C-alpha cells in the first residue's frame, strides 16, 4: 500500500514544478527554472502491442557471476537506436535481475565510431541514464591471414572476414579461413558447413563474397553447404547451354571452366584469348581442378598452367 508520505514526496513537485530547479541546486546541479509544466499520465503500461527485438540475447555465466549479453548488428548510424538500446537493457534488467551488457558489431569504421560514443539520456545538467555500448568494428578485430591462426579460432576469423570484407586484406583472410575449414571438415562436416554459411552471410554482396564462393568451388566434395549447391547449379546451367546433349561430365567440365574464369577475373589475373580457349576446351576435370586450386593465389596464367611439380607462388 502506498503511504501518504510516499505520496507527499512526489506530489509536492506536481504542486510546485519550480521546486525541482531550486532543490537541485543543493545537489550542485543547475537546472533552469521551468517556463511551464504539464502533467503526463503516470501509467507507463503499454496500451498496444509493441514489438521490440534485440538481435541476440545471451545469459552468460562466468567465474565472476552472471550477466546478460545483448548483441546488436548495426550497419549505419541511427538517431533512434540509443533509445531502443536503453529500453532493451532496462527491460532485460527488470525482467531477469541480471546486469546487462550491450555489444554493437559494426562493419565499417564510421558506424563503429558513432556507436562507441557515450550516449547521455536526459538534460545536459544531469543525464539520468548513460548508455555505454561495447563496440566491435574493423579497427577492433585483427586481420587473421595465417591458416594456423585461423584454425585456432575459426569463429574469430569469420568475424575478421566479415568486418574487413571491403578492405584489401579480405582476400588473405578468406584464403586462410578456407584452408582452416577444409581441415576441420574432415572431422566435423556439419560444423564446417555452418561456418561456411556464416561466412557467406557475413560477406554480404561485397567483392569478397565472390572470391569466397569460388574458393569453396575448389573442392566441392568436402562440404555440402548452400554455397556448394549454388556453385554446382551455376556450373550445370552454364555448361548445359552448350553441352547438355553431350552428357553430365562435359557439363560439369564446362561449369568448372566457367568457375575458373570467374575466379581469375575477380582476382585481376590477365587472361588472353588463347588462355580462355585453353580453359574452355579442357574436358579433364582433374586438370581443371588443379588450375582452379592454383588460381586461388596465382598472379599470372603462367602459374596456373605451370607443368606438374612447378607450383611456386600458387596455393598448396
């Protein structure tokens, strides 16, 4: 039951709104006296359904205790977001009684710098609520371009690839990640497939996404992900245009040839008309697979076409 003393302690400000500014001076905070004041409804109950969803919410148990981690993916600055984030944290704390932490993951430096600022909610004299997100952006996650380092922490490497997807280092990260995932897939194909799909999603529509798809085409048999299915389908469709009646094997060879030419184009390797004719006329799948493997790191067609045993400068 609400006591009369409880009522008096807040109703006095209804009676005399200017009292707030005068009393606050004793706290060392200078609010200007109000020019006017109007009462609002004290009922803060939602009168209609209002959907509010955080991207990911995790209860974390640690040696130091528990906390709730709210993860938000933010692609651009938004003036409305700080209020939504404050709502999320307040609601989570009220619902679970566990300290919340907000992590904002940003794919570009401008958005990361915006999200990393301290958001003060309230008048400048005394912000009642301060929002301090933890932010991960391209400057905060290292470039992982070593296969050994990638194998030690594949999820972190996936995050590195996603956050550096529009930068020159993306190719090296993806090459390292592909090698790490190939070794993992021998033991756990399901986990490898999940990581491959997460990588593809994280790269979005960037140029790096095209490279990733063609890296996965080097050995289509080592995983059964959606990416592999797309590459197979593309190869079949392109091969069928000229070789449908000549059988499945020829269609597959033409698909591999098309994938090789696309990879070379995306990597900026110069391909002459003679090189193109040699690739398109090849019907030996083993040879095409070898050329495709070499094309991952090759800087010239001489490296791609090098005789057996001469693989300097190409992928392992």
